[in-house]
């Protein structure tokens, strides 16, 4: 079936409880923030609607809630790279040290130690975020290989099947970019761009086993998320009932938000711990294959950009001025 240990992943989560609690605080806080700001917007809209009839009041409350939801969503969009830097990357750093059997330094909390490790590897949040976005693009290109393989098979309806499978795999590989970041942290390279380049090449070399395990984890994580969504429908509907005005879609949206918060706080770190087991065990003793590097360079513009940044990070000052040939770091 799969190649990871569920018990081992749960044990790793238990041993990184400070980060689990931090994730719960951050992601549940975001969900509650959405509810509060949306409710405030609906209340302001409802108050404004008192100048009109019932229909105007309802419409004003609805638009107030929509604006409140949108404003908070925009704030979270701008905060996403800092959440990646402080919460996700920090947790990955601790998980990497647990896999390698390294003890936490005396006199330091996990969060303090992990923050120092992340800052050492990625000097700025924008660097980590840029790497993460490029890696996601390369992984999507690798996932497209599956569709390409299927479409050449002489099977009726294979085009539709390939499209459905690729859509599912795009969901499944949503955790893999963080495993690539784990490699960059684990290698201790002075160039995070070069580490990410090597990591995605190694992923490409082993994409079949990685996609298989990612698919199993997608079924587990999104299946449990759906159960949470169903459970949260009733309390979410109560919240909407208490809000001024009628907002029929609110219960559905709030239930989705709380299901997402459970997924991000608890289920994602479980999936990442599982995939880290598979990835590091699979690539052990391997080196990035030149043929796969050439293949990725041909099929993915994001990989070409990642490679260019890796080469640029490895230049000397004279090379940066264009005086000598570029060579990899």
C-alpha cells in the first residue's frame, strides 16, 4: 500500500507538540478571525440597512459580511509568506532533526531553535517563499508526466481519465513542496536555491513512489477533512444564525474554514512527516541525475528559473559582474 509509518509520523508530531500547539493557535485563530471580521462587517451593513426596508437591510448585511470576509482574506494573502517562514518552515526544521536523531539544544525551546535554523538557511521570508513557489511549479510539471503517459495509451476515454487523475494528483502533491524545503534544511547548504534544485531533481528521479504515497495521504487527509466539515456544519450554522441579517452561504463557508484549520494545524504536519520518511529513505545514497536535470529543464520554465537562481547564488563577485563563466555552486 504505502511506504510510510503512521505510528512513526504520529510519534514525530507528539515530539513536536510546541509547534502543533503553535499551528493550532495560528490556523484556528485565522478561522476565528474570518468569522469575527465577517460578522463585524455584516453588523455594520445591517446597521446601515436600518435606514431602509427589510429587503435593503438584508442586502446591506450580506454585502457587509462579504466585504469583511474579503478584507480579512486580503490580509491573510499578504501574511502567507510569513506564516510559511515562521510556522511551516520552523516545524519542518524540527522534524528534520528528529529524523536525523539530533537532540534539541539545551536551554532553547523548539520554536526558538527552529527559528534560528530557518533564518540561517533562508535569510529572508521572501527567499523561502520564492523557492516554495518555484518548487510548486516544478512539481506540477512532474505530475503532468502521468497525464502524458496515459494519453498515449489506446484506451477509450483515457483523455478524461487522465484529466481526472492529474487533478487528483495536483491535490495530492500539495504537501511535497514542504518536503523539498526539508531537504534544503537538512543538507545545510549555504545556497537554498541550489539545495532546492537538487531536491526537485531527486524527487523527479523517484516521482512514481512519491506520487503513490502522496495519493494515499491525499485520500486520508481530505477524507478526514470532509468528516470535520460535516461535523462543523451545525455550529457554523449557529454562528450564522446569531449574525445580523440573513447570510445563507455563511454556514457552509465557515464550516469549510474550520475544516481547513484542522487540516492545516493537524493533518498537514502528519502528511509531511509521512512524506519526509519516504523521501529521505528513497533518495538515500542517490545523487541528482543529469538526465533528469535536462528533462526538467526542458519541460518546466519554473525549473529553469530555479536553476538560474541556483547558479547565480553560486557566483563569485567577478562572475556576478559577468567577467567569467557561470558554474554551479
